[in-house]
C-alpha cells in the first residue's frame, strides 16, 4: 500500500508545491510555486524550531502581548538569543509617524486617497523604565483630538530636546491647536496662541488609559525582566503602536 501526503504551502496554503531536494540532514525540501507567495523553500519538519513557519511571527506577537524573553524561549523551545534577535530584526519595519493622516504637502496634491486630517492634537508623555526604576524611559506621543488616533511618538528622557523631536514629526500635519498637561516642555516649545493647557481638552488622550496606555503600562511592567536594553523596550512598544494604531504590517518580510 502506498501512502500519499498532501503538501500545502505553510504560508499561502497552496497545493502548487514542487519537491526541491533535501537539506543538510537529508530532510525533504519543498518549494511553493504559487505566484505572489513569499515562501521560498520549506520543509514539513524542522530540526531548528525557529525556522518553523509562523514561529517568528508568534515570537513578535508574544512580545507585544507582554511575554518576556524567557517565557517565549520556553514556549517555542528556541534560544533566548533567537527570541531577542527576532524582535530586534523587526526594528526596520517601524515608523514613528502615522502614515494615514494627511500632511500639508500631500493635501495639495492628492486629496482623494487620504481623508484623515488633523487640526487639533492632544500631547502626552508617559513614564516607564528600563532595567531599574532609576533608568527612566519616557514615551512622548500625540493623538488626533477628533479621532484619538496616535499621530506620532518618540522615546527618550523627559526633556525639551525629546519633545522637540516629537514636535518636528508633527510639523507636516499643520496642526492648529495643541492640548497638553502643564509640563513645562510644552509651554516652552509651543506657540502660545496654539497651545491650551488643562484637563478639559485632554480627555481623549487620557481615555487612552483604557486601551493603549494600559497595554503599554502592562507591557513595560510585565516585560521588565527583559527590557534591560532600551532598544528592546522601544522596539516592543513601537511594534505595538505600529500594528494597532498605524496599521503597519509588522511581520512584513524584510527587504534585503
Ligand atoms: Zn505558498
């Protein structure tokens, strides 16, 4: 009796699969020939677990859901180094500015494609730490007053110089009104006539408390055991914002 096993592509599920020789350990390799599929070669069984299709995506998803490096390494039976490098590798997909909001430059040219504009923004800075509590790390971010969508974010200390970076990122939007708390950096760096301090108009960003802020807070608290590197801390939170707020495909295949 002969047994047949249907071989599907692990990414696109297509049956258009060709045999493609053997690997180093004499395990059969396959190749997906479906047009537009990003898979090159794959195997049905992987000796090295991190190569298993989907594992790297799950490693990243676990990180933005608050799992530490050790947890992830245990679950997937891959090394901590691999977990770290998988997350670090995603740094190159990150952007700091929401690509879905119209900028002044764009609104003159192609107004058809982008409907979202931002007239007023709420700004806030949020504290977390890397490694130990004395090593403070702040995320500064702006949300659109009308839609509560994150416009841009930066990481750094609670200093004017970091706020200026955020301000520069917001420049292209042509925002006419800024609502903030009474932290001095805002007063020193925003034109008086555009600036309003107070609780009344920062309700939207305060309400972020209920979703993104709590998520980030939980993230910084739970992943504290691995956020020894500022870089890792920034990447994980950046990935969360890019995915949830900017709609970026954080698993996109890297361009080489
Ligand atoms: Zn495929």
